[in-house]
C-alpha cells in the first residue's frame, strides 16, 4: 500500500499494482455527496500547476513507463472548504463515511 497527500509525477513508477484507488475532494456538488468511478489514462493537463495533474494524467505517465495498474478507481467527495486545515468539516466527514460504505458495496460487487 502506498499513501500520498498529493499526486506527483514520481508516483507513476509506484503504479505497477493490480488496483490504484485515488481519493480527492472537489468543489462539484455531487447528488449523493460523492462520486465513485473507474478512471483511465488521459495525458491532457487542465492547467499549469501541480493541481492540474489528476489521476488520469498520472495513469498516462505510468503507462508510458510501463507501470499502469490493471484497474484504477477515483473516489471524489464534494468539498465545501479548501483552506489549509487537515480536518474535514462535519458535513464533509459525513459524506466521507457514506462514500466509504458505497465503495465497500462497489468493491464487493466488482
């Protein structure tokens, strides 16, 4: 298991695994408060800073160096505050708990 706080290009070499699970917060308000979806390599960047590199970009880089995982899943939580706190808001914690249960159900069915 490999855990990181931020996606960095160096992580592409670590993606020679069966399953890569990416977790992120987003400003998008998902109906259920979260989204779970499989992701595929896509080399397109949507900006010019470190936050422009999403899981799809990292997967494309991993594929270029022969390290692409067999399956990749992105769990995205609807966020509400994006300051420098390490503690999610109570509402966000509730969405995280629901996403965790939904991911468990997703994983056991796939």
